[in-house]
């Protein structure tokens, strides 16, 4: 009898995992507590994969040999607890798909900047002519690509939730950008649990593998003092000059220096397509990863100058009557919002709020004091934001929709101001996801 694989969740990763599992001859069942989107339902029907929606039928789930869980389902969910009690392995789509490919894996994580760094790394490898796939938390399902494509390399963005379901998987090149408090509601509100989760990116690595990390990040440095890692270390910094295989910024010359495989690349900060200090880190990380897999330095240089960033990430929308509108809907945590505010050089009308994930707003107080002229709260429960910024920001108003937030921002703003949607929160109270929030914001701006 063939092994029974049950997939919980029928989004991009779930459907991809189902198609791959079926192609390997497993008995596959997909179960989703919510409604399955039409395009995913169509795919499941095309492949004759059995599924259910709006429920989890326990007898059809608890008889699995192995379960592939959507990263959105917490380990605390009752059904997951029951599976674990029966010693049924619960893994992520990445863990499953990794079994069926010999491709080189470049895996990127961090609390902030991982999507940008993943897209930039993929851009560099593509430009170099590498046969490369893009997946994980961005792009198409990794499992679907393993089932349908034959890539030699994958660049994967990995969230802590995906890493939590990975055990045997190994990254050939692991990149850890930074660690700041995020998703603490999923980690018993213990920062050390979240830190350990992020470091799973380096698990199973040997000296043949590479671990690329930000040596300016105190959390990363502290963890590495206590825990030995298997891979070769490749640090990067914008605060100090580094020797050996590394990348750093020369503050006086305003240039970055990348030293990998006995080859040096020098670039001025002005030449980078992505501006802002956090993007210097992202550029260094992507450059090191690309040089480790032998992309020529000319291609790395050129790619860093012509890269176009992802939608909803500090994305310019329009200037209307001298007021600039920027969509940073992907900033779903405090640190992402910190980066966005830090890069602003005009007075800011800040659109913030949504589903709070245990946020500590105190780290934004100084930036808010120096840069923010008004706050527009966009969420169902804005009490915490109002309490945190009253007395720091003079004007605080509330909105219950993207169009209302944009209208209020436009009324408050003056020529020379910038309206910044950088919510610091998840979007699930008013929107489907951060993309939906960003799209509604952009549509409202264009309707002014």
C-alpha cells in the first residue's frame, strides 16, 4: 500500500506539495479549514487530488503516514497537537520538496529584508545565465517547481514558520540577515525560541557549505558565541572593516567591498539600485551568496545597479499635488517600519496599524518624534498605537478602510510631505493579506 500524505492548507505551498507527492506515487489528501481559492481548486481537480474545504475531517487526517503543514497553521493548533501525540511527522513543504532535488540551495532568512535579498540574489543568478528557480516565501511553490521543472539552483526565502518544519533539509548557502522580535505570539512570547528558529537555516551544514551572516547584529553574534555552526562563515558589516572572505562598507569612501574567492568587488553606495542603509546589507548578502556559487564579479556589479525591487516594499505610487505616496504594505513588523521611517527625508504622514503581533513600539518613538507629523491608524483596534504615540505625534486619526486612510492622509498632508503606508502589523483584520492591503492603498491613491 502506498504511503499516505495529508496536506493541511491549500495555498501555493499546499497545492505544490500535493502535486509533487502525487507524482511520487503517494496516496494524497488535502484538507483546508477555510475555503479553497478557485485557481487552487482547479489545479487539484486537474490532477485528480482528493480534497476537502471548510473543515478538517479528523479520521481522514489522523491516518496519515506524514503530514505537510502550511506555514500559516500554528503548532498550537489542536489538530497538529493530535498528530504529534500519534507520532505522525509534521513537516513543511520545503522539507518535503528538498528530498526530490539535487539542486544547489541558496536559502535566505531574517526578520527583515529577506524578500528583497532573495529577489536580488535570484536576479544576479538569472543574469549570469544560471538555471535558477525562485521559491519558498516568495514566487511559485518550491514543491511545484521540483515536480515540474529541472532547475540546477534554487534561491529560497524562508520564514521562521517554514524553518520550524524542516529537519533533514540542508542549505548549501544559508543567509541570515538579522533577528529582531517578530511573530512572538507563535513562540510563547519568548524571543530565544524565535532566535533558535531562525538559526535552523544553518542546520545540517558541513564545512562544504556556507553560512553568510550580519556581524553587526548583536543577537546573531551572541547566539554564535554559544553555538558552533557547521558551515564556513562569511560575515558582512557596515560598521567595521572585515578581513578574509567577507563584505564590508568603507564609510569614508562610501563604498562596499566584497572579498570572496580571492576576488574583490568595489562599488560606491550611489551605484546601488536600492538605497538606504538596510539595502546596503541586502546587497552585500546577495553579492556574497552569488560569488560563493561563482557568479562573475562583472555580473554581480551590473545586477546591483539595475535591480527593481518587489511590489509593496517601499514602492513609489504617485505624487499628487506635491504629496508623495509610498506603499510599504509588506512592513508587517516594527523593525520593517523602522527601516522605512529611517529612509524618509520628508515630513511623514504615517499610515500604521492592523493585527498586532505583540509589538513593542517604543523603538519607533525617536523616529516618530523626528520624522512623523501625523499618524493615520488603519486597523480595527488602534488603542495600542494611540497610547504609544500620543504626546509624540501631534495628530492621530483613525481609518477603517484603505480609501479612508488615503483620503485622511491627503487632507493632512501638504506639498513636500510623504504619505507612507508602513503598517508594522499583519493585515488580517481588514484585508486578505499584505498584498491586498497594498493594492487597495494604491487604488485609493490613484482615485484621488
